[in-house]
């Protein structure tokens, strides 16, 4: 493609509303334009990149046995009423009525539609397993769309749905998708990790998130340096420490005044103790019941773990007035002793803890010398893994060192089990002629989000640094012709040679100064750059540059294609194995 | 692809709601399933066919200089308010509000969005011309969706928009698209005609519709056997006949009773005259004004022509009470003499007509001996081309014979002019530094409708007869193995050989009876069939069948690929030149 025939409106400045680097660079490099909040136009460069991503997704999905279809974006409300999600999905589901006043919504996901399709067609175990996927524009009416393509309202997604006759088959379908995803993100040249994820209220046995590693990621993942273990922070199990044979504190619990000290840090400073000596008491409303959760003063409670332990549908911090009622004190002084709640859940590392400092359920006061086993009613107490893992914890799988990293979720595989097939009565006849519900899985990839995540992971001060498989073009040929027709002709010749050899090349043939061409080539992130200039040509060479490393070199014009191929292969090989922290998924 | 790994749920019966053959066959052949009224799921076979169509569209659009982008499906109401279409578009525009109560709609077309994009970016004539296209799912809330993919609510469309600095450039852009469309439909193996179409209320100079010829088409087109002229029926100009030197009827107009005769046929029979002697008077409401239109008794009034002549925005038949007021008689007896209307428009062939029979503006009565020039107030009268063309008319371009045919509109190219650029103030600076509005064109192709139209044109009693470029697979290999492993192995071998040579092949490896395989192969319409059976194999051959002609033959298993290639080329060549009535657009 010639740049004079390509609409790439690069900009010097990023838009004022762009907070993250991918949003800034996608706009500056002329890839996207905002139509309205959370809704973007994909210009030719973005569309090329998205098609490259989609092609890899499509190939690997097909290789894994999934079949491509296209389901509608407009979905009848009736199907969502069958699963109950018409009520429960929340405002992200954009509902509307058609001209005949019937309920519809814009599809944010397609479990209902695909289950409706399959229940109408599949009658026998002979027709299973079945895995159907699509690459489609989806809509979620996010309350606060932000970060450009990272969290838009309209976005491109690959979603797949598997149907199996039994658990073994469903597990096989699940792991086939897990494998396909691993190949997809590897082929796209991304550093990523597949992490165990919480299955939440959907239930089921398995869920993994695929995280592109990037410092700007909204999510935190934990992984082991020594083994394959990796999990998102909410899911990451904490390995129970050996029971502390702590000093038995014979002293009885004792109220101490702590005027003006509210936070753990303030109380620790006031009492001149370590925050580890303090036990935090947090009060929650779990499906209407008030529950206390205790973690060490320096720890962070993991609400997902608490919710799962309680098997609660809805969990939220108790309201201030509720806290006042159950503690008899203002917010900030809750403690487990004498608390009017039926259940107290304590983090496992506090099992056997003595000499604890807790809130006294009185304003400006704490209790010292608390022995949780001695001072609490054991009938109300349970111990569980309640806190966030930290980089100081051992790997729950092998005991190795845990590392934390920021990531961007770009894929999610999920074993759904019977949730939708039961709600929508999707049945088949098994080998014994017995009716049974199909076992389902669902598998999503954020195609447009990959483009953003890829840039969050791969950029520098000059612009995007595309992995070659994602870049709209693999090679940019910069013609520094000015008025020199020999240069223009040679640039054209090399460009044509590359195209004829199926190399995806872009020729910058614009009547612009060299500086503009250099800046734009770096901004749009083309991995390989070839600079055709008069002086170098006079010496029989062209300059080349590796966008990622900045390394420059020269290639002879004679026998150019051979020299280019060698250089190109070196650059591509180096991209594939940049290395991923921990046992590499991408290499 | 192997059929055991392909979800093709063929059916013996068509669904009860399917009225047209493409709808019946698409469902029976396992290509589509209905989700809800006018909204379908594209199953793997349809998706393959649609991708083949899209690939050709994409290639030819790109070759013609258009650039692919993707615009959002959800569009802000504000843009539609700028052009006034928020009010005028009617209920086909599905409007809704987001969670913040802002107006949005589902895009049925993208003039507003693309104009908004370009006005924000393009500042100088140096950035023009620009032609942007997309292939996208669109939504129109049809009041009565029907005919499967022919008139659905959700459908796939290619839409393109061109922006030029001057009329000459805009015309060039228009004809480039006209040429691209001609190549697209030719490459898809369709018999089609490009016809002049009405530009309607949008105005502008040019508009052509691309019609796939099919007896089941909803539209009628007229074309010349001798020259390139072709137009849709509404647009088709009637060549004015030489002024009739008819007998001067000196007799004055005279009322005659015609009891019980209402229609032209009844009056003609009662008076024992030809319907050509009668002149029909039709009363219309044109933007609030009542207008009379006169055509010969045997002619059909073309309302589009009348509307264009009157330059009316809205035109409809006058209500019965209005007819009663202006005629002073019940409906059915209107005539031009003494009619209380300010304007009477008369079809051009009635210029100089005498001895006419018209309604008498009295119940059960007509006027004889009417001389339109003599008996009407010339201040109220105008003559114009008002009627539908017929197969008896001469070609308006060359005088040759006109033919009529049924067609299905699959493409439409349109020179928009300034309509949207003025409404949305999309300007550029010209070479003199003067601000001017861009000149636009828009160009649509109904991608999913092509699939249906293609089947309407190409089918027989056994099923679909796909043109090779549209067929999901080019070759079907039917393995009649039963328990014969030699046959299964040979079928697999030939199939693999075809795949390795980039031939798009489908292997029917199902454990089904030969009859089922034959029926399904015909139903899904694969152009080339190879039947691998035990008896033929014993003779060293496989049977082959040309789906379109039904011709059968045998190919040797030894040196199979060569023999297959020769046979294949013959079948493909015959498809390309099936011939199109009139000067061939497709050959």
C-alpha cells in the first residue's frame, strides 16, 4: 500500500480525554476516531491490525475444531427472560423495544442465542460435541466508558460456545480452547499468562483468564517463578502457614483508650506495636445477613474469597447504621468480642492467634491481649483463606517465590456446566435413549481490546512498537526522494519487490520532509523500516532500522531481497522469544 | 472440510413461514436459522458463502481505490438531527436511549457517521478524493420482514462513501464504483443488469441499481435488446411517440349514462370501445395540493414520474372525501372537465388527443367526444411522461425493442451531491484557499441479500445450484464407503489431494446411506460432485457430476488430479458465460 492512497491521519497531539497510552497512540497514529462516548471508528490502519488478529483467532479456533457462524446482534428479550438475565444483567444490557413494542436488547454476549439455536437442532448424542464461534461487534452500555479501546461500549469480540454430552467431554472442550488461546496469544507475539480465575456466581469447575502483561494493566496477577502456577489476585489461594506456636498470652482482654486513632497505622503508632499485631474486623452484608470478617492489620481482605466462603449471591460492606447497631459504637471501632453477629469468618493465618489488638466496640478504644480461640464463641467462628496473596507468600502449588504483575484481560475460558442448558432446557438423547442436559462452556477473546493491550505492552516515547503479527504493515519503505527521481524510482522498485514476495509493505511516497516520515514511521510502529535516501543509494545501500531495538544497519541494493530476508528473519526471531516472567507461555 | 466435523443441519421440509425459494432452500440446506422475525443466525455454510461474497466485494472495492474501515453500529441521535433524518427516517430507524438517557439509533446506513468523521479530519483539497467503505451488519426495523434473507431486519451490507472536491471528480468516483460493482457481480457468476434508477428526494444526477435477474424478483426492470439502455420500471423513460394526427372529432363533449360500469374494462365493454379510447383521471394529494393525473385507459400511471414532475416531497392518492369534494361525485367517476383542481398533468401520449372518453364527475356517467386541448383550461394543464413503460414501447435510447424482466436489487450507486455535506457543514479549502462543501456519493451492496438473490436465480427442484464463486465448497467428495475401507481410504485420499491443491473441497464421510448423500449434495448446491463408490473404483474410476447441468461422467483414479482439473475448468468456464438478456453485463 502506498501512503498517498492510505487514510492515516496522524496527529502531533493526543486528545485531551485520553488517559492511557494505547488510547493516546491509537488516536495520534491515525488508527481510531471517537464517534461518541465509548464508541469508535476503526480507520484503515486499525482495521488492518484487527483483521490480522482475527485471522489468527480464526485459524486457531478452527484448528481446535470450533466452527464459525454469525449470530445476530439484536436479540429477543424473551430468551433473556428464560435465563433470568433480563432482570439480573444490569444496565450494561442495552434494552429497547422495536416498532411493534416487543422487547429486544443489543447482545453483550450470546449464551441465550446459541443455546436457543442448539436446543432447536441437536437431538442426539451423535450430534455432539459441538463448538460454535463468531467474531462480532458487541455492545455493553458501560456506565463510564474509558481508556479508548480498553473499555469501550461497542467492541469486537470472539465468542465461542461448546456443547458436550458429559463432564469428560466438556473438560476436553475446555482444555482444547485453553490450548487454542495459548497458541493465539503466542502467535500474536504477546507476553501473557493464563491465570486461574474465579468462577463467581456462574459456578462450574474451571475458569482461566488470559492476561497480557503490561504495567498499565487494571488487573493484578500472581504467578510462580518456579512452576506453572498463576492466578488472578482475587482467585490466588494463600498457602496456609504452619500453625504459629506463638507465646500463650495469659493476660485477659483489656480495654485501652486509643483517642483519635482510627486506621490500623494510627492505632499501631499510638500503641507502639507492629500492624501485624492488630486484627481488622470488617462487617459485611451477605444476602441480608451481617457477617464479620477478620484479617491481620497489614493484610488486604479478598472479598471474592469471603463471598465464595459464604456462598453468597450479593456481598457488600455493611452500611454505617448497621455497623453502629451490631457494634454499639461508631464506625471504625468494630471488634469481634461481644459483636452481635451470628457468623465471624477469620483468615486462616489467625488460627491460634493470641495477644491480638482488636476494636473494642466502643468509640476511641481497642482491646488488648485478645486470644481469638479463648475470647470468641467458637460456634460463631470459622477460619478460611480470606486475604489477598502478597509477593512475600510462597507459591500455593510448589512453595516457590510468588511474583505479582499487572495485566490486561484479553481472554476468558469458562466451563459453564448446566447453567444455561437447564434454564433453557437444552437436552439431547444419550446412548441409552435418556434425555439429558448438555454441558456447556463459553470462551471469549476481546479482539479490539487485544489491539489496545498490545500497545500498552509494546510502545516507547516515539510511538507504537508493534509485534510483527499484529502490525498493519510489516515493513515501511520511506522514500526520501525530494526531487530526486532516482530515489523515488528505487524506493518504488524495492517496495514492489517486497509486495511481489508477499511481504506486507507500506511505501511512504508522500511529499513530506524526511523528519515527518521518520516520526510517522515510528509512531505507527511498523517493525521493519527501510530508508531509501540519495546519499546511501550512491553507495549502493539502503538504511534499515529495527523499530523495537532501534538498531540500524545497511542492506545492499544489489541482491536486496536476500539480504532483506536474512535481516527480517533475525528481527522476527528476536520478537518471538522476548521471554515471559516465570515459565514462559509465549515462547 | 469433513462433513462429520461440519454443522450442516439439512431438513426434509421447508419451514411453514417460508414463501420464497431462497428462504426455503437456505433453511432446508442448513445455512440459516431464524432467531426472531427478520433476524437470522448464519450457520457455517452460509458464513462460508458470505465470506466468499465479501472477499470479492473487498477486492474490487480496494482495486477501485476505496479503503476499508469499520464504523459503529450504534449511532448518536444528534448526528441524525443535524441532517433532519431523526424526524424523517420513519420507523425503520430503530431509536433508543442509553443508560444516561441519550438518544441513539442502530445504523441502517452511515451517511451521518461518515460525514461527521470526514468533516473532523479533512481540511484541504490535498486530502481528497477519499472513498471509505465497510462491510457491516445493519439494522432496519422493517414493518413486515419477509422472504428470509431478502428482506430481513438485520442484514450484512457493504456501504461506501466518496468525497470529492468538484463535480468532475465526483462523477469519476461514481463511475469507478459503477465499474467495481459490475466486476463484483460478474465475478460472482450472477446474471444481472445495471439499471438507471430514480434519485428520488435525495436529488443528484446519477443513480444506478444493480439487479440480479430472477423470475421471483420484486422489482421489474426494462432494458433494450439492441443497446446498453436499462432502467428500473419507475425510472424508465417512455420515448414520446410522433404526435398522433388523429381524426378531429368535431362533436362536442356529451354525457352518457354508464350504469354499473366502474373500471376501465367495464366502461369499455359497456360502450363497446377499446380501453385505449378511455382516459383515466387519478386524483393525488401532492404536499397538500390536490392534483389530477391523466393516462390512457390501458396504461399504468408511474407515481414516481408524477412525483418528480410535481417536485413533490409526499404524494398519495387523494382520500375518498377529497375526491367527492373536487368532483362532486362518488369515487370512480372523476374526469378532467369541470374538475375543481388547479393542476392537471396529462401523459405525453395524450397530447392532441380527441374523441376521448372520460369520467363525467357524476355518478354512473361518462363524457364522450372530449378534446383535451379544447375542453380543458390550458392554464391548468401540463403534459409529461407519466406512465410505465411496456414491452411494446421502443427503447428511449435507440428505438430498439424493449424487454421487461424481474430483478432483485443487490446494489445501488448514488451521487449524493451536497445533501449531507451542506447539512453537516463538511468543508475543505480549495486550491484558492476558499471554503467549499465536499461532493459526496454513496454506494451500497446487500451482501447477505446477494446470497438469497443468487439462489433465487440459481436453483432447481433438488436444491441450490450455486455459481462456483459463491458456493461454500467448490467440490463435494461423496464417500459411498459403507463398510468398505478401501472406498473410505480412496475418498479420503482424493479429498486430501484436492485440499493440498487449494481446491475448496467437502468430504461427505458421514455414516449415511448413498441416497441421503446424493440428496444433500444436490440440496447444498456444490457445483462439482465426485462420487467414490466400490464398483466404479474396481474399474479404476470415480463418477463425477456437474450440479448445474446434471451431466455425469467418470474420471480415472490414476492421474486423477489432471483429469479433474480439465473437467473442472470446463464446468467453470461454462458458468461464466451463461449469457444475459440484452448486451451482456456479466459476460
